[in-house]
C-alpha cells in the first residue's frame, strides 16, 4: 500500500519494494551490520508491536533486537493474548495498535489478514511471514548473497529446491526485481508454486532483466548454480495429514553432497532455517564449508532494522 503523497507505508509482499527501495535497504543493512548502534535514538521512547500467531526464533529475536538497536521498545504479543483472539476485528485492533506504536510487525497464517491490518493501521505494517510470503527473510538473503558475490547477478543462477511454498514465492518475487536468473525446482502438481505468483514474477523479471525458470528436474536445476537454497518441507500451517505423501514426493529434491557437487565451483548453500538435517538437507551440506546459513540468520536483524528505519522515515517509494 502506498500513501497519497507517494511513499510506501507497508511491506506485505516480496513484490512491494521497488528496485531503488531494495538498493536503499540492502545498503543500509550492510551499514547496520558494521555499526549496529548508528541510529540508536531513532525511535527513543517509542514502541514497535510484534504480533505472532506462529512459532519463531530468528524473526522474533531479530525484530526485538532491531527495535532495541533503534532505541525503541519492542512489545511482543501473541494473537491469543489480545481480544482479537476473542473476536475483536482486525480493523479495530489495527486502530488501537496504531495509537501505541511506530510500526507493526506481524507473523500469521492468512496473507489477506496482513493486507487487512495494513489497510486499517496508520503505522507501517511489516509481514514477518504468512502462508504465502516471507519478505524480510529475502532481504537478509540478498545482503548475504551480495557479501559473497557482489551486486552483479548476470551470469549466475540462483536455484531453490524443494517445496513450492512461501519461501519459493518470496525467492521468485524479490530475485526477479533484482534481475536474477531464478530457478525453482519442485515436484510437479500440488507442491509446485502458485501459478499466479509465477506469472507475476515472470513479468517482474522481464522488466528487470532477470528470468524465472520452473523445473521439476532437481539435477539440471542445480547444475552450475551459484546459490543452492532450500527450506523445510513441512511448513507451519501445513496440515499434518499430508506429511507422509509430501516427504515421499519431495525426497528427490533433498540437498546432499552429490547435488552440491553439481553446482558452480564458487557456489554457496542457503537455508532460511529452521532446518531438518536428514530431510531437506544433509548435515554434511548445512554444516559444511559452502553453507552461509549463520550469516543469513545474522542479517535478519540488520535488514529488519533497515526496513523499520526507512519505513518509519518514509524513505521508500514502493512498486505501485
Ligand atoms: N527464518 C525464519 O523466519 O526463522 P524463524 O521461523 O525462526 O523466525
Ligand atoms: N516455509 C517455512 C519457513 C519458515 C521460516 C514455514 O512457513 O514454516
């Protein structure tokens, strides 16, 4: 959503940030990595509400420490602690939170609930993961990628292997805007990414010099890739009844040393975490020399700090 005077108010989707916004945020995050307290009185005396209806280790701790680094106080609440858990509307809850906070960070199930919060809140709303997207994770991923390879993406392949879930969507949408050649390899059918997201990402890629390739062949997808990314196979919100079928179908898409050996010689392995060693990735790969997963997790704080700073400062322009 964009306010009338042209600045971006919310980041609900990995499609929300313009190419210029991404450059601003990735550069700022790199600066906050070097000087975490360079804006330590930015929101002194103010609060940021962090609301979660799903478990979180990284996003919660990164968000709370990002707020603290900006001089503010994080207020963490779970949905069932608020009256919204007893039927108060999103609109009314959003109006109340807007009275008490400079920004609202939300992790929940339905993506439309975040849109509804953004509609009624007068403060910035940041999506901290829904069933459909995970934009703050992608910012951390791209700062990490740039630390390794620099800003130039041409001639490189960025492959995501596994479930066509919220991370696959986010990987396509933000990678497309950065002009990257993105490959998503999933089993065909019900674990493949949503067609509307693929179409949208392909349109963005055409406008920004990137490419979106959808594959069902794990070996050709990973061949010569610079980045090999994977995520859990059972996401929060997935119905337990699909577990055995899903794990069986995804088994050929597991990241192991044989897969990693097919990638480019300077490749890196990425995972948003939490990981399930022995399922989507072997311990040898995630704990091996090419893995940058701890650096990705580190950048969850620097990027959320940058996002809070620039959204509250009304510096971003958005894509609409
Ligand atoms: N990557 C990520 O979002 O981790 P958490 O679920 O622990 O927040
Ligand atoms: N796809 C995973 C990502 C966790 C960070 C989930 O939604 O549970």
